[in-house]
């Protein structure tokens, strides 16, 4: 099977004209997040009902002809797990995608146990997707024959899958549920991160202030080294190792070797730099040490709030079983905590709860109010 790869602006403009005549297209992308410091979209995949082709954004100088297609809500765009892709398309090309249909979200709302594309296609169509290129470096050129076929397979089956899932959703009366989810997904974008790097480090909140300063020093050093090497930060040194270093603050090269994930080879390469970070963190005056921000309610929840939260979680578990849907998809813990801390007294107050979706209010609202009034 020969799969076209478009590498010129003229070819992309012709593709855009073709896609404008379609009512449904399937879309996917491949990025190099596992291989570069600043990830980028390296390949775009499009499938119409009759053919699949690829676009090489590293070769095409101008992709702007595709922007109106992606923004046209009259053309359905089928993605599987659109969240990351939509953020990348917005960041790299400024595209706003409307007309979204996400097959992974659809699977979640149908209560599918496994929602990966390979799992779903295998279940319904017996299609076997070879995922060996999932972690490939998509910035490399030329792309191998296997990589090209792999990329094409990710969109080639989405048309029939979406039709099947839409029929199932209609049968369960959940089309309006996913439509609301798709509309919210269309608005996602990567956030501009501000403040210290430790705010994005899982587990940083368990460190004391001196350890937090040490971790921040390590994170800043690693970020600079990753930028210099043009690789993802985790390939310099893993998060768990940095936290262990921050907790123990070894003062010698030999002490570094005892840290999990810090090999003698890494000590040879980075040992002096790591010790320098530790020395600088230990020299910071106490009054200048960073403080991890704590949520106002974190650790201070009222016993009555906790009682309501337990009731809501029990009710959610029962509803999830009845609807055959994952409890976290039905309504997440953050919303339950909010409802238990500031319980709405009636439907009007429930409608004003931030983050509560329309379908949740309609389907779950009466149960929420009844549980809170119990």
C-alpha cells in the first residue's frame, strides 16, 4: 500500500481544497517529545473515507491552508485521544479545531474497559496495530516504511470506528454527554508555566523548605543541561533521583553513587555539578528558602465535609455501576470535594457550581442533592 507524503506548500494547498469537500476526516499527529528538549509536531496524518495521506510539517514551509479546514465546524474531525494533539496543533500552528469527535472519550462514556486505539480496534474489528514505533524519533528523515505504515494505521480505521461508537452512544442516550465533552476539549491549550519548577514536580509538596530549595536547584540545572543537549529533561536525570538527592543532599561523589538511578557513569559526568547545586542550596539563608503553596482547605477539611464526601463517593460508585461507566469519568474527586465543602441546597445552586457540566447536572443533579440532604 503506497501512502502519499506531502512535502510542499502546493501539495498541502491541494489537500486543503480536497478536505473542504469532505464532511468527515480523521486526524492524528506524531511528535518528538521523547527525543527533543522542545517537542514539535513532526508528522500529520489525514484520512478521508477513501484514502489516507501524510503531511511532513518539517518539510512544508507553509501549512496555513489547512487552518480553515480545521476550524470549520461543519467538517467533523475524528481523533483518538485528542487532548494532547489539540494542544500541539494550537501551539505549533495556531490551529483552532472545531467539529471534534474523540473516539477515546466515546469509549470512556460507553464504559469500555480498555480505551487504547489498538485495544478498541482489536475488539471490534480484529485489527492488530503494531505499536513498536510508538516511542520512535519522528523527527528523523527519511521515515522508514514501517513508520509510515504505522502512522497511516492510526487514522485509517477511525471512520468506521466513530460510526460504530456514535451508534452505541445514541443507543444509550449519551450523544449530548460526549458533545459537551468535545466542545470543552476544543478549547484546550498548553498553559504558560510561571513560578518555580518544583511546582510541576510530583511529590515536591512532601519536602521541607531546605529540600525544596535543593530540588529547585536540581531542576534548574537539569533544564539547562537538557536544553544544551536538546533532549527531554528526564533523559538527563529522572525525577525520582532528583527528589532522592534533594532529600539526602550528599556532600561527596561517593555519596551520590548511593542514590537510586545515579550510576557511576552519571557521577563521572555530572557529579561536580550536582554537588555544586547542593552547596548552593545549603548556603541559602533560612528566611529566603522557598515555601510550597498549600491549598486553603488541604489538611483542614471539616469532619462534616468528610462525611458528605464519603456519602457522595458511595453514591457515585452506585451510579457508576448502574450506568456502567468509570466513576472518575462520571464525576471526578475534585468536584465531589467541592460539593461536599460547599453543598448546594437546590437545583439553582447546583447549576452555579463551577466545573459541573450540563450533562452531569441533568443526569446526576437529583442524586447529588438527595445524597447531600441525607
